[in-house]
């Protein structure tokens, strides 16, 4: 079973759909799970106790968890000086703390059978230092640092931890960003092309594969950076 | 499962994970830091197996609370402190 957070929309939804199509059993976590046609838990990743409760439920179900994809995330595309404190706080709590809560709670389910693939999400904004994305990039830089350290802590259990860092992908997160701004970012990628959710799903599948056992603590930039 | 049996099963988990003979670990043995013979990977594995034992006994073992890692009263200070906390959570759940 593979756990996908942020499974109701955007990249999380695309990944959940792709994995189900590929024959994986998927459990989705999202705040709003209405209309999703696969097993889900409705909760906020920023709520540590709620996530612990989901982990207890999964443990008692006895199903083997082989993967965790921390795709839940929100963006705040504002100049840092103009970002309200509650908005910055929410970005850090969902993107960074949500990743940490889920990783802490669900990893023991993989330690049991000495196998697991954890995939966290970062962004090209960390590497490029994009203006207007300071809080978002800070939260994702935290995810990268957490992932590198955590990868060492769980390597003995056959668990790998990696980050996927997309450039501007066509999802709701880009709402309000002009095509001109997107083009400027794409021009700074190694591969100057705007990639789609399906391309990110390809990278996720690559990392989920048992043959990716030698890759851990890495950040894979979709499009190159 | 009663408290005495749980205590025995607790020690069984430690010996099994650490692959030790019963004479080489005492209640005073440190679990973290200092001269602890236990590496952090083994400690995680012990906790995961204690979660399973707790489920079998009908309670939830919480090893990630503030209490667990507090410097002054860490439940991982020694075999005895972990056993005390484990059986305390069992008793609390039975009340």
C-alpha cells in the first residue's frame, strides 16, 4: 500500500491516479476527500495528532505500507515583505511540518518489514531563489534538509528518502502566475520546457521502483536545475 | 495479558531485537548515549515491536511524546525507564 498526501487535487491527485492505474493499492490523505474513488482519510497534514490517528488505523488494518508520498502542499506567491504572518505560518505548517508529521507517523509502518520508499516534494524555487516565493521556498528547503538527514536515519531499514523538485507544473499552485513569469522560470531550467503532472508521476514511479534502492537523500529536479 | 506477563514480553522484545543473552542486559543498562550497547536503529526497531506488543495487549504505545525525549526524564534512559513507561501506559489504558 502506498500513502499519498494531498491526494484530492494537483500533483497528489495525479500521482494517486497514476499509481492506481499501475495496479498499486493507494490510500489518500486530504482535507477534502469528497468524490475520490479510492480509500482515503480526511485530515489536515499539519495536524500531528490526526496523522498519528491515521497511522494507528493503518497499523491495525495490518496492510503492508511500502511507500509514502508527501505531496500535500500550498503556495504563497507574495513578496516576503507583503506576506501576512498567518499565511507564512500556514505555508510552513503544511509544507514542512506536514511532511515531518506524516514521515514520523508512517515510517514505523515501513520499518516493520524493512522496506520503504518515501518521496517528498520540493521545488525549483529552492535552487533558483525565485522572487515572490520566499516563504514557499523556505518551507521546501526545510523539506530537503529534513529528507537528507532522515534518509540516513532509516537507511538501515531498507527505506529510501528522496525529494522531487518540479519547476512550474500546470497545477492549481500556479494559479495567478502569468505565462510570462512561468516562461522566465522555464528558461532557467536545464531542459527549457514546461513539464506536466504526468512527467512528475514518471519520476515518482522511478523512485518507487524497488530498483531505486541505491538512491537516497537526493533531490531530483524535474527539468533540471 | 496481565502486567507481569507484559513485563516479560517486553524484555523478550529487547533480547530478540538486540540478539543478546539475558545475562548481558540489566534493568540499569542505558538505552541511549553514554556506554549504551544499543544503536539508534535497534532502538527504533524495539519501539516498533513494542507498538505491536501494545496492540496485542490492547493499548497504544506512544514513544514520540515530549516525555519520551526529555533530557531529564527520557523514557529511553534505561531498560527500566522504558519498561516502566510501557507498563504505565498499559495500566493507564486499563483504568
